[in-house]
C-alpha cells in the first residue's frame, strides 16, 4: 500500500508541474485532472490502510 501511495505522490508532483507550466489549455486541463485523480488515489489509499490497521488492533 505504501509503495502505491508513494507512486501516486510522484504523480501528484508531475501533475503540478504539467498544470503549472500552462503551455496550452489541453496540458493544463490534463494536468489538473491527473492532480485530482492522483489525490483521490492517495487519500483512498491512506483510508484503506487505516481501516486495515484497525481490523488487526487488539480489543
């Protein structure tokens, strides 16, 4: 899980670079979409990891 989150974090950095350059409208829109989807992926990964860890805690 953490490896997947790390890759998505790298994707977020790349999407920020592409969206920030603003060479044309298409690259800006695609960069913003990549940023949104990668952020959703990172947040979802942490939520799933947290839920799995709670399952294995002793009561």
